[in-house]
């Protein structure tokens, strides 16, 4: 970015003019030890928990351990220039990050500094990274959907605005792909997205950003990146920073979606900090408060009512609810959901989407295990048409799984069982969906209607995917108006005839 | 590893209690300051750290030095205190104990030590004004210690324990640099 010399001098001039030189009285301490980004500071008797500490060289730290004679703190960023005897000052401030619409389309670090080389971010507001979640009186139950664009998810484990739905699975099972597709599908829905990348490779983050840009999804997205090479402290605070940026939209009566990818690595970073601070290790060497680490974060995802929005905006926004939907990601090791962090996060969230390596390798993508994936509150938010059509899908799959195991032992099966098995196979096939190809409600309804009402029974099981693709293409080119009508008012009763007509037209004329 | 002053605190508290009971705060402060200086000596540090010397011997060595430095400065209680420290191998903590004792004493006497660092020596009136201002703020009797450091450039830095009031030109320039550099 090129700045003219005159602009620089203007900038400096305005800074100097704004500079208020007050004689400040501050609490001061001296560094005793510096080890792996952890500083033990003697003195600082007035430091508060979680307060920002000022180290020499414009470096800041976070006071995390308040002991009798010393303060244990983590340095946010580079710590090589801090040595024994360096003076540390209290600032009287809790760690804050910039918030606002200006952040949309940008890639920032855990402190809100730009990483994308697109110049400074001109935000006017900041907010503390730790905040108490909205209370019971300020909340409203989940009633509007977040469309992920995946048939399997929107029909079987629907997500509502303000819900917390966990995405859990082994490495390489499509967790991030699911999250990214969800962001892409929010284009035009008004939902602002925040993607928090924690402990990931820089190359993966760059890849995600590029894909979002390619699909025009960066305009409504903020990426908070704390890659594997950033200090543990930055990885630890990244989700809180992202959450604060998301809360800004919630507080202003808008809807936002935040993805924490992934909280396992954040727990690792926190474990590292805790062990270096000499907090006693517990199960799997995590500190005692690792549950609280995630519960206080996920509790901040909420749907807030009109009064809350009116109060936080001082009456500027009236009659609007706000929401922050949370999609935390957890990586399991060899499918072990009984490990410490997965069980914790499963119990905190309002449901989970379970991705399995075996399904993924069998070509069933998204590799969601429909049996153990649930959404505890999303049903109330589902659109009418998907709710009615999706009910049968879940049941068919459940019965199919039961019979599939049973049928392996039986040589000849009665007609009813065979029919059930055939349907199960077709439903499994039809639930497959490519990456970067999110579907609208109408498109989903069309597919679900076709499989539910036996239009695919005569289709060879290997041809089901082709049949569906051809059906969708046919509907898009010949019945665009009908699809639009469904998207505008997704009620099954009004559109059942239209759906039927599209499919029957296709069966008569279409080729696949 | 616990902090040195964490270990020193119980000793300092116990000693303060004894000194208060016998109204010997002043003499004790002097003794502690002296012994702290002795154990801070490099040669003495080596002796203290040596595992070859028995604790009782260490106590004797230290007591001999103290007697020579300030004859009659130590009574029986003082000797016992040094022996207790030696028996627990805590003679090395004497500087911390002295500092904590000093702080307890200042708190009890309602006084505070304030250091003023200025670029040029302060005259009487200025010193008095600083002392008065600090007395008002800390609500304590203030003992003013003046230091001259040309690096301050102008103004003064006041220091009372952890509290630092930076009214120096240098501090202001540093803050300005941080502001502009952002």
C-alpha cells in the first residue's frame, strides 16, 4: 500500500494533536523470569485478573495468575526482547479488540490487527474480549433457521439462529468443508460470518480465504486467524476475540454466525499456558477450568430479544432480535468422543454433527452419521416444507440401519423388508452432496419430495446421484419461477402440487 | 518454586511481633540491614552455599562478623534468631526479611518511603512540596529520598513501593512515541 509523504506527516500531526499527556500513576513491577512466553512479575500488587500489562517495547501481556508476591502473565506476541528486570506496568484495562462493520472482508489476528495487507482497519469501536453472556431475561428461543445448504444437515439436524451446533469428527472427514460451505451459503441471507482459525497451518487458512473470495463470501465474513506458528496465548484468546466481533452484530439486532475451527487446538494452547503457569494438571493434563474455558465462550452464542437490542443500541434499533450462531469444531482422535474435550463440548452445545472417516471413505459426503447426529433446538427453526419432507428421511435411514445389520444374516427377505432396504440405500445416495455446491430450500424440497414419494424407486441405485442432478438441472431451467415461489414462502401445502408436477414432467421427458 | 519473599514472610512477621513486644523496632531494623548486607557479600554467599559447613558453624561465623561490625548490637534474642535461620538454612533470605521487616515497620509507623528521581537536584521548597503532595495522596508520613538521573530529562518520577507516578519529560516522550508509532 502506498502512502504519500504528506499523508504520513498529516497522520503524525493528527496523532500528536490528539495525544493527551497526562501524568499517570501506575502500578509497576519487575520481571523475574521469562519462560516460553510466560512472564513472572514481582510487584504489581494492584493488578487485576485478566488485566492487560504493558511490557517494554509496546508489548502487552495478560495477567492470569495473581499470587502472593508475583503475577504470572502470558505475553501476547513476541517476547524475545523482554528480560529479567524489565519493568511492567498495569494499564487498568481488560483486553479489547476492534469491532464493527469495517472488519467484514478482512483477515485479522487475535488482537484485531490486519494480516491481509489491505491497509489499516478504520474501526471506531472496541469491546473487551471477555464478556458475560446475555442473561435469561434477554434471551429469546430459537425460531429462525440458518441454512447450511446441505440436504443432509438442513433436513435431519437443522440449525437455528442463536444455536450452538458442534461439528465433530476425526481429521480429514470434512469438518472445515462443512463450515466453509455454510459461510458460502449465507451470501444474501444477511447473516454475517466470523471464521476463527485456531492452530491451523497458514496454508490451510490461505486456502480457506481464497475459496471464500472465489465464491464471493468474503464480503460478509471476518476471518480471525491464529495459526499454528502464533504464540499459544494468541491461539487461546482467538475465539474470544472472534466472539466479541460477532456479538457486535448480535447487539445491533443482526444475525451472525461464528465458526471456531477448532476448539481442540485452543484447549491445547490453553493447556500449554496453564502448565507453564504451574497450574495443577488434571485429566489429560488439562487444567481444572478447561470446561469453563469452552462453556463461557459458547454461552455467548445466543438469540437476544427486541428489548435487549433496543437497550444495547440506546433505542436506535427497535423491534429487531439479534443472534450469534456458534459452530464449534472439535477434532477427535480415532473417533474417540469420550476424550475429555469432546465430551465437554458435546455437553455444552445444543447438538452435534458427527462426521465419520468410514463414511467419508465410502464416498458418503458429507460423512454425517445420521444416527448419532442431533440438533436439540433446531427443529423449532426449520422451514415448514423441509420439516415435513425431512421427517420421513430420518425415519427411513434409522430403519435402514437396523435392517441392514439384520439382513446380513438372512438369505431371503420379505417384500416389506426389501422395500425398506431399497429406500434406505436410495436415501443414503441422495444425501450425498458435493463441496461448494450449497442448495436452496426449494432445491432440497424437490429432492426430498422425489425420494419420499417413490419417484426414485425404479432408478438404479448407482444412478440415483445422476437422477438427482438431472432433476435439479431440469427444474432450474424449466421451473425457475416455481422454485423461487417455494424459496419465498416455504410451506409444503401450497407447493406440493408444483413439486409433483416438476418431478412428473422430468420423469416423462428427462434423461439422466 | 515459591518466591523468596514468600518464604521470608513468616520470619519477618514473627520477628516484627517480637520486636514490637520489646519495643525494639529501631535496633532490629538496623541489625537486619547490617546482616542483610553481610550475607549479600559475594564471599559470604559462597560460604552460605557450601554444604561442607554445618548450620551451627554458619551461625557462629555470621554472629562473629556482626559482633565485630557493631559491638553489643545483638542481644540473646538476636542471636537466637540468627541461629534459627541458620538451622533452617535460610540465612540467604536475610535481605528479603530485612525488606519485609522494613515494610511492616513503615506500615506500623504510618510512614512511607518515596523516591524522587529528577534530572536536576531539587531545592528545599520543591522537596517539601513533593513530600506534602505525596503525604496527601498516601495518607502517610513521607520520607523523601532524592535521586538525580539526567536521563529523566525534565520533571520527576515519584516512586513509592509499586506505585510509580511518572511526570517526567522522558515518560511523556515515550508515550508520544508509542502513540505515533501505532
